[in-house]
C-alpha cells in the first residue's frame, strides 16, 4: 500500500495522470487519479450466475460533488465490442430469480478479503454500510442471496468532497467471460482509461 500511495503522490507532483498497479490479498488492482477523483478496481476471480465481477472504489478528493454510476464502467474488448456494467437493481433481480447460495457466499468472501485487506481504503458510504443495513432483514436462500448481492453491488452515489464509496460492478457475460480488454470510466468530466486487463482466474 505504501508503494501505491507514493505512486499517486508522485504522479500528482509530476502533473500527469498515471495508472498505478499493485497487489493486495491476491488481487491485482489498478488505480488512477484525475482532477482529485480516484478510481480503483480489481477483477474478482469468481463468476457468479453468468456475471463477471469487478471490485471498484471511488474517492472524491476534489471540492466538487461527483456522481458515480455503475453504468459509467464500460469494458472494451480487444475486438472493439463493449460491455456496460449493469444497474444494481437488475443484478439483484437476477439473484432473486436464480440465486445459488454457495456462489454468493464465495463472492461475498472474496469481496471482503479484498476490501478489508485495503487498510487505506476507508469508504464512507460503501459496502460495509450497506451490509449492516441488510443483515437480518430477509429469510430464505434466494432472498438472503439477493440481500447479500444488494449490499455488495455498486450503486449510483453522489459523493461530496472527501467522501468515498465501494462496491462490485457486474457484467452480464453468460459463459463467455469478459476476456482481455480495457476498462473505461467517464467521471467528473474526465475519462479514466485503464491498461489492458484480464479477469483473475478461479
């Protein structure tokens, strides 16, 4: 983490936005800061009900209000085709329709290992806050799976200065997976473009 922080400070000092890469708890992260806003993500190793999943965190270090939406996260494959991340409500609906409890438990476990391993990432209104709200509210395997997914899923959020959020963005890929490509995010009047990535294998 010290390397990551030092890299961000160095890139800001040089006046150039630069993608920083680092590893934490087996996950490979990329992070980029533009105009005071930082976007960070890692590919999670498990596919869930025909979804590919990225762990995402956004921090607003600017003085302006920034709105971030999961649909802002677009994956562009090498062949030029694109996949837009799904709204949280669509992901939760599909969990209600055909949830597999074991898959959801695996996803939650993987997400938490990555998130809690990032000691520098103290989200002000992300997964941990949503998880506390969801605990104990639902019964039944599918409802519990939907509740867990609702807590994890990245939701449209308005961030004031100094606020941050995190969550998982889901891509509907069936059995084909995302494949290699680039992640682009339009946020705060800037285009965040990350280097070529490939999902982490199971």
